């Protein structure tokens, strides 16, 4: 059959066949290899990002552990007979707001994520001025006994420039 067509037509058929074979090779081998290479590159980038995230999380975890150990050491340095209620009573006396204490409600609860016991005291102060409230709050936060204020509620009381303050405190026992 090839002998019946001219040399020029044979060259054209051969060229067309080579082009078709090259197209098939490129389409079936080269492009999938490039796609696979791109997919592997994308996976590598994702793994690098995950590794960087893990390193960051590890660093943050170490910082948290260090902070927890520091807090435990501070808690262990407290007097054996320490109570949050007595501390707040003493701080109220030092801040000259003891006469304004309407109530002090102590309670304890177990932490959800650990075996720590948390001591809470809710203090209500009536008819205090802003300076007294700030001084009392500062003394609570500045104490070396790891006492934290969970919430503060300030409202205007009957007289001008007087406040009613409800302060919830918490510490680890």
C-alpha cells in the first residue's frame, strides 16, 4: 500500500504518525508526570506548614508548662493556713472598705480539666467611691497569692459619686 503512494505523501503520513505518537506520549506520560510533580510539591508545602505549626504549638505548650510550674511554685510558697476569705478580709481592712462590705460569700469547686481545687469569694461593697474601689481591686491583683478577679460589677449607688461593687475572686488551693 505504501508503494502506491508518492514519496511526498509517505513523508506526510510518517510526519503525521510521528506527531500523533508524540502527542499521545506527551498527553499520557509527560502531562501526568507534571501533574504528579505539582501535587507532590503542594503536599510538601502543606507538610512544611504543618511542621511549622507544630513547632509553634510546641513552643506555646512549653511556655504554658513553664507558666503553670511558676504558678504552682507561687501557690506552694503561701502560708499553710492561707484562705482567700481571710486575705480579702485583710485587704478590705487595708483599703479602708471593710465597713462597706455587705457580704463575702466563699465557695470552692474542682477545676474541670485537672485535679485542682479553686477557691472563690464573692465580695459586695456598698457606698464606696471610685478611689476606694480601685485601691481594693489593685491590692487584690497585686498580691503575691495568685488571686485573680473573675468579674467586677460596678453600679451607681444612691448617693452621688458612690458605687456598689460586686467583685468575684478566684485562686488555686
